[in-house]
C-alpha cells in the first residue's frame, strides 16, 4: 500500500497516519517528524530546516525532495509507505510522481482529511497547551494555515484529477475518523490490491 495523507495543520493527520500505517503494515514517513529529529540532534539539515519551521513556512522543495527520495529508498519502504506531510507543493507532488514512476510503484490513494478553519484553530490552540510545540504559537499557526491554503490546497485538485483522492470527514472521535479512512481504502471504490 502506497498512501499520501493530505490535510491542513491540525486536521489530526499525524494521529491517523500512525494508526493507518500500523493497520496496513507500512512505515509512517512524516517529513515533519524527520525534520524535528534532525533539529533535536543538531544536524546541518536540522539547522537549515529550523529557520523555516520556526516561522511556520515550508522548507524549500529541493531540501524536502532529497530527504524523501532518500527515505523512500530504504528497504522498509519497498513494500509500501504512508507519507504524512509530503507532498506539500505541486513541485513536490511532481517530483514524487517522477520518483514513483521511475520505480514503477505508483500511489494507491491520497486521503484528504477535511476540517473547517474554526475547528482547526481551536485544535491547534489545544495542542499548543498540551505539547508546547514551538511552531504552534498563534502567529505561527496562522502562517502555517496560509502556507497550506496557498501552496498545499492545490494538491486536492491535483490528486482528484488523477482519480486518487478520497475525502475523509476528519471531525469526530479519533476512532470514527480512522474507520472512515479504512472504509475509504477498503470499500468498494477503495484500493483493491
Ligand atoms: P508537520 O509536522 O508535517 O506539520 O511539519 C512541521 C514543519 O516542517 C512544517 O511547518 C514545515 O516547516 C516543515 N515541513 C514538513 N514537511 C514539509 C514539506 N513536505 N515541505 C516543506 N516543509 C515541510
């Protein structure tokens, strides 16, 4: 199973990604997690990414694309993967398409987690209180939403046109949202292999 999870910051993608990766037995590849691990251990990649992350901006495409190509080349991604937080721009989606075409392993589906903006801001505020994430200050959270709207939201149409998109209503209990995602993947119109 090769999956991409799409959705604005605060849509609960990360939580659902962990559960779905476990259910389908594929690695959960979160570009945000990889960047955070690099920031914590002070690598050159981490130092480069941090300045963008702290502002709530996207890290440049070339940096992210190189990192993802490297990660997807690892042995554990041969049987599939679940990408969480990538692609986030049309240029990244084009690069992913090129990479997977070269390998002869196209995507099976793209899950689009749908949540309205008021609900998102409330969730981000809740997460800031719970986890103390630096990039969840109100100003940075708003910047991340604007980045999503301007750069990432066009991917909804991009993948819809390719017949890969499945909209998932992401408002509701965590288990219910997981069930919706599984139904979208396993259901009659879902992924068959
Ligand atoms: P996330 O945990 O997915 O919300 O990512 C946290 C931060 O990492 C984002 O706000 C970006 O600064 C950076 N980041 C993660 N994935 C990407 C990506 N695909 N393209 C650009 N920047 C990214």
